[in-house]
C-alpha cells in the first residue's frame, strides 16, 4: 500500500469516528449500551445524554427510589426509638423467659420480707411475681440489664434451713447468708413470661 493510500485510510477512519459526534447526538446513542464517543462513559452515564427523555426518566426513578429508601429508613429508626422508649418506661425488663422487676423494693429486708414483698407485688398487670432462683439472679446480674447498685438481691435458693442465697445486683456474686440478715439485701422479683 502506498504512503498516500495509507494516509487516506487513516483519515477516513478518523473522519468516520468523528462523524458520530458526542454521545447523544445520534438517535439511539443513549440506549445502545455502547461508548459512542469513546470517553469511557456509556449511555445515561455520559453528560451528552443528560437531556435524553429515557435518561431523564431513569434519573427520576433513581431519585424516587432513594427517597423511598430514605423514608423507609427514617420510619424504621422512628419505630425502633419508639419501642426503646416504650420498653424503658415499663416497670420490668425482659430477660430470656423472665420478666425482671426494674426497680428493687427500696429498703433492706430479710428473706421472709423479701418473699412476702414478691408475693404481694402487682406490676405490669401481673400478680404472679416471685423471688428469682440463684441461677436466675446470677444470669440477670451478668446480663447487665439492671442499673448498677451496691446491693444484693435475695433469691429463693436455700442453703440449709437458716441460710439463704443472695446475689450481687452488679457483681453477680452469689453468697449464702442467714435468712434474718437484712443489711443491704433487697427484694427484686421475677415472673415467667
């Protein structure tokens, strides 16, 4: 091939490539899945297609989908906040298969008084409250669902006729204690869900 023929071919190829112009200047450019102007952007990604009716519609659909997603996120967050506030207002907290009294009785008591307090307790529309077992009290304390307190809670677990078990509300440490002891021992009741 002669030098003139080669140069002419190159010019024709370049002219053909340039004849197509920027993306969006030829019908179908914005929906053909090709990078017609060679700038690395395809169809609606290319600025040349920004006014194309198909691309305008796609952009509106994308904005509407994002608006709906943001609305759904806001609604879910509001519902989660409402549920958290509702739960915080309850006089009990849920733990496994138990309802646990949020606040203890408010004064030091011996085991008998703690047991009687739970038997008389009406809370959350329920009257079947009881002292927790040692294992239940330990589980509740370890879960960290109660506010930290320097007290121990009485349990229904006995260690002999005159010795009961207490569990630290914050420490979750279990100890045995004479049933008549009332220093820093509180009643906090539970019920089965």
